[in-house]
């Protein structure tokens, strides 16, 4: 009916993939804003626009901080994701 559906989430895009498929967003020119606004995905074409990314030195600093404070950290950049541990929250990001 002329309305474009846009899913916006702080999670990575894979975390809303199932929902996007259920809503048939690719058929209706939908968009996903993921990673807390760091990337925009056009569902029909699969085209990703990176709006913000972290430098490798900054990622290294974040991992050192996480280790020091004994917290899990997961970082996604484009098509890869690394994490210091695994928990249920990461299950939907596979």
C-alpha cells in the first residue's frame, strides 16, 4: 500500500534475518538498519552500505578492556564477526 517497511535494530543484520524473511521485505523493497545504525541493508538487492565502522586498533582496545573486566564482547564488521565468548544472545546472529 505504498509503505516501505524498515527494521531498525542495535543487533547485527543476521539477528533480524528471519523476521525480514517472514515479512517478505525483499519482495516489498524493505530496508534494515542494523548494528545500532552502523549499516543499511537493502533487502531486495542485498546491498549493504556501511555507515560507521571501527578501526582495528580500536577493536583491539575493546577486546583488552573486555578481558580486563571479564565481560563478553562481540564485534561485527561487514561479513565477519568475532566474540570473546558465546551466549544465548549470539544464537540469533548466526
